[in-house]
């Protein structure tokens, strides 16, 4: 089944990009021709919804066919692709904060393994988060690799970091 998803992910992504381009073009026209504040507000909500849907869809598809990672896995990029799924995991209106410098060392673990680790830690932290709380995800440089910590906030106890070896 995973191979089937992987094989379909690229054509599905291509078709979805075509559909999102059509939506974006239509919303842009609606924003330009809107004559009332109400119509402009509707067009703005449509733009925001299309943008959120596109990010969610790309994040979900990245689980089936993660982007290739030459020279090791780019941790911050994987985190950003997973952000919409982490927000969905936590629930509507609850914040997900990500702190990860864009130029961290690449990781020696496959993308799929990093995704699974992030999602497991996020589920554990989400279960411990207060009702209106969020998640704080910190990825930072560590000797010979990178540390990853996912904790609930504002009151959550920070678990020990997970060490991820550098490529």
C-alpha cells in the first residue's frame, strides 16, 4: 500500500497544483472586481482557505512521497512541511510554534524516520497540553547532530530532547 501511495503521490501533487492554480487565479479575479467590503472580505477568506488547504495537502502528501534529500535530511524543511498536520493534530485554534534555524546540519536519518519521530513526539506532547495550550517544537544544533524537543505550552513539562545524528 505504501508503494502505491508513493507512486500516486507525484501525479496527485501535480493535479492538485493545477487545481490550486485555478483557485488562486479565480480568487485573484474576485479580489480585483469586488465592489463592496463584504465581497472583498469573502474573496480574502477564500484566498486564506485555499492557501491553508494547499499547505495541508502538501504536508499530507509529503508523508507518502517526501521530497528528495540529497546529502542528508533537511530537518527544518521537514518540520515546515509537517506544520499543517501538526496544527490539525493539536486541534483548531491552538498554536504550534516551531523554532528551527534554516541552516542546521543535515541529518543522517531518512525523511520518513524523521517524520515518524516528529509525529510521535507531537502526539505525546499534544496529549499533555492544557486545553487551550499549544506545542513548541525546537530543533537546534547539538554536538555531532541536532536535538529535537516537542513540548506542550504554556505549562507543559519539557521532555528530554531527542538526538538526531548529522549526515
